[in-house]
RNA sequence: GCGCCCGUAGCUCAACCGGACAGAGCAUCGGCCUUCUAAGCCGAGGGUUGCAGGUUCGAGUCCUGCCGGGCGCGCCA
């Protein structure tokens, strides 16, 4: 049981007693907030319950606080309780309680900070879900790091987590990709191809085209004149959308269904495999690569539309099938099935959402890039249409990351194909720094990613600073062995009371805070809190190291200090693990 | 035009359901030092939380309006 919960229980019992005695009205059920204090003078924990009760009971808050303290049951963990400020109740923990964290950490090891708070509820975390039309870029990287870390947090706090990537392998963009590949193939085989302005221009398209050549030789080749037969002009003279759609049509006609799909699938698989490798190397786990096409093939879209139709939420107009979004407060109704018989993305959204629910997800988390925030409303309407409680759907938006090198912004533009890929970033700064820097800021904040800092081996680099704290502790233990000593764990525990230095007190507090922090970070979907915490903990360790020698001659004190820093090492490792960052033994 | 997000120290960012004196790092300034491997350590200055109202015992946090920045609006995906 967390001390926080213990204190909450004590306060509750006090209030119950006061209600029983008629000192407080029996009908109030106060929300008892226990929080860590910001400064030591205010003790370890505080509650504002007297302030909140003062109003409803029309009593003086300080006086009420005194009364609550009088009714508070004794507990060995609490040394002193005080009224402070306008009516806060401050709790000072007993020394033995404060020190006990060392034992807890070492006992629980890599499980310290984990909990069963989630009660086994299933949470579906969908993230990245970039169209497989090219390699992931640095924008996707932030979503990947955020989603992966959030999933790790949920996992650690007792939720069943589905980590999911929605593979858009069905729509028009994929047809543009397949056609782009085929055109590059023709170009490589000597055709005088004029590449469409709306096609995918990246170099990787050539690589895929070469794979096509390796597999199919010149079987898929057709003369350029025939390819462009009847195709309207490209921009600027014509409409680039019409132009590319016509080219797609020609590709399908000339290649036939089978060969067209061969090109399509080959392109898709090469890119998707690349994305899978990329994420795996980035320590981003994905349990389910959910294919949009599979949804269509399994009649999932029809299934979802049937559901909406049964609920009388659809109607037909102008040959299309519409969803009555206005009934739910949208400014206009939304098309489910176009006049040409093709279903819309909104229909796929509904189908996929329904599918997630049918696979057992209680909560749906959609991690979106901020540029996709226009979909949020639509998705929420889909949820309402399908009868999903709005509280069971969350759509955190991850803002853009801007790269800086040499103090200057790295220019990027998807349109011109001038984007930095996630793989380039990882190769540049390393996986550890990339993971850490990505989640170091609140996800709703624009991120300035300083590439030079991320690479630097100095204390200014927070990743280095934290990892170094871990390695430094390992180094102390190597030194211990070199001196021919060893740690006596039991003696260390028995001598914890020798640890009375302010640096040691600070570490007790920091270590004890960790499980609460993990819960808060999970609950608020704010993994950056872990990064900030680890930086603070590392700072506590380094200042302690600078102020005191651990390997002192006096064995009792030495063992106690070694137990303490071993606990610090454990918590740093646990925290870094949640972030997907390694904890090196030496640097 | 409508909608969403953001605005906190010179810079990059924190601030747990609305709590106590708004905190870190970098940079700046002033000292110290050569250590369980680390040019590091200790300390100081720096703020009308974009502006103006409102709610509250209490607002960086909630509400309204404005200013500034980013993004989005489709029978595209």
C-alpha cells in the first residue's frame, strides 16, 4: 500500500468519526486529496480537505483542520501532523518509514513502481499508423515514441494493452504508390516516362522498381505511348488528381488485375517490412498490424454500416449513403458510401472501431499527429454512432518535432520529398537519445529537437546524465570489488538509520515518489513526467556522489549507502525501461 | 469564415483533480577544486505566467473576449 493511500485512509477514518459524533454533517462525502508537498518545511504529504470542507460546513478552515487532526488515528508511519497556511494539514513521516523505501525497492526489483491499478482492463493503443507509402519520418517517430511509452506505462500499471498499427493498404494513396513504382520500373527499362507531379518521388521508389525488375524482368513493360493513351494532362496544364487517377486506370488495364496486384503488394510489403524493422530497432513493440484491406475482405465495413442502419442513423441521398451526424451535433451529415459504390474513410473508421471493441478493447486510445486533428471530431462521432461511451475514447494529439543542428532549423517538407527519416535520426543520435528526446516534452508541446545536444557526451545531455548516474553506481560496485570488499545487504538495511544527510533524505523522497509518479503519468497520459523525474533523480544521485564518499571504512555506513545507491540504480533502470532507453553498466 | 492546439525567466521546458513563496537545465555573474574514472563542484541574480475581465477562500491551471504563433476544414486518403 502506498503511503499516500494510507494517509487518505487515516483522514477518511477521522472524518467518519467526526460524522459519527455529529461534529460534521453525515451526508457529505468529501474527496480526500493527498499530495506530495513541494517543500520540506511542509512535511512529506499534505491534504486540503479542511479547506474544501470549510465552505460547505461554514467553518473556519484552520479550526476544522485542528479538529480533523485530533480525530486522526495514530499510525507508526506518521511522526507529526500540523496545520499550515490557510488550513492545509501537513504530514511528516517517521524516519523509519522514510528509509523503508530502500528495502521496498530492492525487494521488488524491476517490479518496483508497477501496480495492478488497471485491474486487467483492456486498452487498445493505436499509434503511428502511417500510410505504407514510404519510410517513416521524424514526425512519425515522435508518435511512435509516445505511443510505445504510453503502452509501456499502461502495461506496468495493470492494464492489458493492445499495441496496434492500422495499415492503410486499401485506398487511393496505395494505388498512387503502386503506379509510381510501375512508372519508375518503366523508366528504368528505357521508357521515356514523364513522372506525374502527384506521384511518390522518393529514391526508395526506384529501389522497389528494381526489385520488380529482378522478379518479373520485362514482363510488365508497355510502351510509354500506350501508357499515356487517353490520359489527360498533368498540372500545370491539367488537373494533377485527374491525371494520376487516369494513370492508375491505365496501369490496371495494361497490367491486368493479377499483375497490377503483384506490383501493388510487392510495393506494400517492401515498405511495410521496412517500417516493421524500423520500429523494432527503435524498441517500439506492435502486437497487431491491422490491415484495412482485411476489414473490407471480412465484410467489416458492411457489418458496421448494418449496425448504423439498424440504429436508423443512415439515409440515402443523391445515390450515396449518409450518416446522420447532425443528429449528434455535427455541422453536416457524413457520407458512408459514395455514389460510385465506394465506401469512405469514415465508414472504415466505424468498422475498425467496432472491430476493436469486438476484440475486447474497453478503452480506445488513438495517438494522432497534430496535423490529423481534423479527424478527431469525425472519430468521436463514429464512436457516438456506435454507442461507445465518450470516456472510453481518447485521442491524444502529438505535436510536431522540429530538428535543430548547429543552432539552425533543419528544413523539412514532405511535398518536395526533403524529409528526414526516422532511421536517419536514429543512426545520427542513437536510439536511446531519440526515444528520450521525443518524450521529454509534453506531447501537446511543439518539440525542438537539438541534434547536437542529443549526440553530445556531456552532462548537458539529459540522456547521458541519467545513464551516467546508472553507470556511475555500477562503477562504485566495481571499485568495491577491487578493494576486496563486498556489500552486506542485511547489515546495510539494519544500518539505514545512519543515513541522515540531506542528500540521503532527498533520495528517500525521490525513490518513494516513483510509484505515485508512474500512476500519475499513466493516468494523465503524460510519459514526459518520467523523463523529468529521472533527470531529477540522477541529479540527486550526482550531488550525493559529489558530497559524500560511499566506500567508507566504516562497514555499517558503507553497506547502508550501498543499499541506497543500489535502490537508486534500480529505479533509474526501471524508469529508463519504461521509456525504451537502455541502462548501461559503464560508459 | 469556422474549428482544434499552444503562449510561463534571455533560450529550451516543468508545475500531479484549482492549492502554500511559479520550479529545472542552458546561458550570465561570483566563488571553489583536481577526488569512489569523468573541466567538474557550490552559490547568486533573473517572472505583472501574451493582454483584459470573470468564477473561487485560493487561478499558470476553469469561463468569456482580444492579441500573437501552429494546424485543420472535401462524396481526398
